[in-house]
């Protein structure tokens, strides 16, 4: 028996012999999610503080899936409803942060891959059509847009590793590309064209783009037809096999 088990046993054993004046909370010595029953022998009355400490100790005592269950139980211990008067004593920011971080890691690990309820499944065409129809015309409110902007303002993600970039590139090549084997219809092209006509970038956007490339040097390639060094990003479109000087 480790110290956490000993402390837990002491609190629950003492609770069977004490009478609490005022607010109490009922606690399952063996939690129901771990197979405990509602029998009187498995129930004790605790103060709100003792109740929280017991659930904290259960997090320390358990392992594996049981640990995940107890961590979730501890995470929601701050919930209150009418008639409850929980935790006048302060739970420190560090304790709260540790609980939330560990719970987030466990959630992420649990629901990845085969742990995800939708793993290996695909929406049927009927389900896709129903989802599409439900979302048609739906626009976020001004408040929602403001909240989304506020949530990402000043936040910077870590640069992608070369391995991650390579994997992303491979995943979108060939049959992995959503447009693989497909061609935009004339109607779709017309819509795209109409939507782009008259579109202008703001001065702020133009300035950001200019600042992003300022000082950098673009790789250049020699066009054998016009004998000119051309930036590689525009080479294929205007030079090489498409060069106006070809054959002259």
C-alpha cells in the first residue's frame, strides 16, 4: 500500500465514524465507474474538501483506463448546481493546470486512430448531402467571427518539420489529391472567374506579402529559347516549352 492509498483509506475510514455538521457530499469508496455499488457499505459522507481530496487521491492511485476515468471525475469536481456549496477553499492555478494538461493528453491519446469512433468509416452520399443541406446559407455571427479572430490573435504555431512537410506533400499527390482525375466543369470555372473579377487585396495584405519576401532571393532558371534567367515560379507558364521565342 502506497501513501496515497493509505491517505485515502484513512479519510474514508474516519468518515464512517464521524458526523458532519452542515453541508455534506455522498462519496462512493469504490467509484461506480470502477465497479462500485450503491450499497450503504460503499458510501460515506464527506465534506466538500474531503470529497475533492479523495478524488485527487484516486487519480494518484489508479492506472490505465481507470486513471483516465478518475482524472475525468476530478476534472468535473468544480461543477456546481443548486444546493451545492463546494470548495470555498482555493484550488491553485498550478493544480488546475496540471489536471487539465494531463486530461487533454489522455483524451488525445484515447481518441486517436482506432480509439476514434469514426475510425475506418465514411459518410454515405446521403449523409453528405444531408450535412451539406443543413449547412447551406449558414453564416457565423459577427460575435462568433470576433471570437475566432481573438482566439488566434498573437498565436504562432511551431514551424513544420521537414519530415512533416514531406508527408503532407506525399499525401496530396496522385490519388491522394482531392481533384485527382477530375476536371472543373465550365459552370464551375465561370463561377470562379466571376467571383475573382474585381477582387482587390487590401494594402495591409499587400504590405504583409512584400515584407514576407523582402530580402529573399528567388531561384532562377535559364530559358534556352530566349536566353533569359527566369524565376522558377513563373518559368513553366511563360518559358520553357511555352516560351514565345521557341522555334525562332
